[in-house]
C-alpha cells in the first residue's frame, strides 16, 4: 500500500515550481552522484558526516537555514522533550512551538475563541483547547492540529464621537 494516494501526490507535484526543483536536484546530483564523494561518505563514521550531511542536503540543495544562523529552520542534536531522546537533526517547523498554554486561538476556518490547555512535546500530537459550547457554560476540551489554528485577534471597537 502506498504512503500517499496518487491523486494527492500528483496535486502537490503539480504545485511545485519546476525550475526550483530542477535547481535543487542539480545541486543534489552534483554532490551525491560524485563517485569519489560517495566512497568517502561510505567510509566515514556516522558522527563524522552528520553535520556535513545536513549541510550538503538540507542547506545547499533544499535551501534550509542551519542553526546558529539567524532565522534557522534546521538544527542538529535536537532533544525530544517527551522521551529525552536525541535526534541527529530536526527541521523546525512553524506552528506548534508558537502556541503556549493560556493563548487564545481560533480555527482558521472560523470558530469561537478557545484557550490552549496543553501543548504536547511531540510534534505529531494535537493541541488541547477548551471552549464554551453549552448554554450552561460547560467546558469542552477538544484536540486540534496546530496547522488549523491561529491566534485570536480581538476585534477593535471604534467609538464614534457623534
């Protein structure tokens, strides 16, 4: 069974800028298709090429920015707070790390304001948010992926001088 449906893959592939993909693939091939470099990579210990791999593939070919550069979205030795295991590298994505407990959020598609109750340490989990649903004022916690939420912007009321 395929990881993605063919129609989903086709849609996302068609949305890619062809010239950007061609440039990234040319950079990838210039480095990783070189037989001498392949032999050196195979002969190296994992720790010796770990940072080099992130730089060669993700920075040079795919355009990520490696920590400690400003605005980085790629880092080495990333500690998973849930089980304290370390990953050799991690892509820092926008979203969940921006939300904190107590933040007011809404669904991007529209919803009443909700309060964030829990921000999980594992990025595959969902945020727990609470909102009032019933007339009796009962709390209703629900889980949402960070990608469907945005910060609540309280409407500014204008006062007329007339």
